[in-house]
C-alpha cells in the first residue's frame, strides 16, 4: 500500500479498528478454556463421525454444555457481523480527505474495464463473503475499505505467517525468472498482483475479478506505484481473452470462494489462455485431506460462521488432479509448513 | 452448489442460552464501568486542559500513537476485553 493511500484514521475509527485487531488476544482465556474442553471430549479425533455435518452436530452438542464455548460463539458472532461496519465507519470519518487521493489514483497507467451488463453468477451474487456487510460491492469504496482497513490493519496484524509475506513467497515460486505477460485470476484489490509485479518487474500484468469495487482499488494500488495493470470486471473462469495470450496464469486465495465446478472451469480457462510452455500457479486454503478430523471440523465451522459458502467443497478437492484433468503437466502440490497454508498447485502447459 | 450460498450470510448459530443471562449481565455491567471510566477520564482531561487554554479535541482526533503508546493501548484493550469476555464465559479474571 502506498503511504498516500494509507488513511490516517480519526480517533474513533482508529481505536475501534485497534479494538478489532486485539480481539483474538481478548478472547485468549475463553479459547484456552474451550480448548481444554475439546481435549477432554475428543480424546481421539479419529473417533469423530466421518460425515462433516454429523461431526459438527456431535461437537455442538458436546460443547453446548460449556459456558465458555457459548461465550466464544456469541463474541465471535459480534466480530463476524461488526468488522465490516466498524471498518466502513472508520472510513466515513476520513472520506472527505481521502476521496481526492482515491480519485487521483484512478488515473494513470493502470486501467479498469467495468462490465455493467455482466450477469453475476449465482455463486457470487448477493453473497456477503467473509460476512462483509453488503458484500464486496455495496459501498462505493468497499475495495479500499477492505484493502486498507480490514486487510492491512486487521488481518495482516494477526494472520499466521503474514498475508503479504506469504504472497511474496508464492509469487517467487514459478520456475522462470521472467514472464512477459501474466494474468491474475480473481485479483481482488491487488495484494497478490503487487507481489507478482515486484517479483517480475518487467511483466505486463492483467487482472480479472467479478467485483468492480475491488479492482478499482487494485487500480489505485497500481497507479500509486507507477504500474500499468489492465484490470477487467470478468469472471476468472471466463476471462474473454484470446487463446495462448499469457506466459503465467495465477490465482491466490480465490478457489475457496468459488464452487467446485467453477474451480474446474478456472483451471481449464488458465490452460486455454496460456501460451504453450506457459506456467500456472494457484494457491488456496489448507486441504481437508491434510487435516485430522478435529482440525477439519475447526476449519469447517470457521467457514460456516465466517461467510464462506464454498469453502468445504473447495477444500475437499484434489486440486492437483483437477490441474492434470485441465491438461497441465509436471503438476506439483505443496502445503507449506507450519500451517499447511498456503496450499500451492503448479503446472506447465506443454509446448 | 448444494445449498443457496446466500444462506451463509446469516447462518443459524447456537450461542447463549437462558442460563447464560446472569453471566451476560455481569459482562454488561463490567463493560459499562469500563466505558464510564474512560468517558470520565476523557471529559476531565479536556476540561483540565481547557482550563489552561488548550483545546485538544482536534489533535486527539487526528493523533497517531507512536510504537510505545500503541503497545500500551493494545495491552489495555486486550485486558478490558478479557475482563468482559471472561465474565461472559464464566471465567474468573485476576483483576
């Protein structure tokens, strides 16, 4: 984030956002108490039901007797429903001084092609992903609010491994030192696009995303850094680009936001738009197959209450096989320690 | 898709029970005390400064804490949250 784009929040907004950033620490005693209870009621995770819904019912029934657990659910629900509102209110306090800066960075080499006639897919339309109040496009500066306040001031402070360091690490994984033309599928506000540009400074970068507000923020980020990104309001699974256009096709933490059939279509689209000899790298959340039954339940419950309707189906997929089915060769998949996150699939389009 | 993804916007969640109402009352009162202490301090601070001819309202609004102060603020906010959340969860706090 360019320093000029980083809002100087007023006291109410700043303190409220800090409050959210410290939330996890504030809940630590509760969580420790619940963890002790979980260890007591689940001595052997393998004995939990195979079916995820039955497993959740078993856990809810057992943990429902714990006052500390019920409190974590109530407090967690407050966070889920309020983080977007707090961030939006914090922005509104500085809107007057920030708006000219945001408008300024909508000019420059990075461009946005809006698609007002786009038929939004049912998997996305009306869904409040991450339980963000009003979804991605409700507020005229939702992309900015998400990037500068939610991501940079909240998520980045507490996310294990660091969201920006992880993006830079993944961006450096593709096998070549140089790529002429890169497509970032589901680029959102441009955090990973930035990591790509910093890793491959001479690359021409294209980004697509369904959310106009997020790619408008990516445009500001690009322009604030003097980059010339070409951003389009289009689905990653149907980019509209000619066959064999790009040298590298990427996505970062998109796949768990789309259904299984769309994920398969996305890999096929990546294969189609890559030039022969091109590379693919897709990163997403920890695979359920890499988790024991208890950890899987934790992830699944987090998705259920965290506005993630496609997480379970997505995290259950064998992404490496999907990549092979799409035509990629030399496919590798790796879950990065210590969190088994991100999960990174790479492949190559034959010459 | 097996279910309407919009159903995830407002998921059904088992939270507090009627038996939690006493803990909830303890938490609300604890929170009210904390909020009042802060309100009192803020108003007294501004009044004392105004007595000395200093209007700090705008400077407070635009103030960015340095690292040392931010660390203190974080510590205090975590402590307040723990007191309130622990009351709700039936966990005794040291304070």
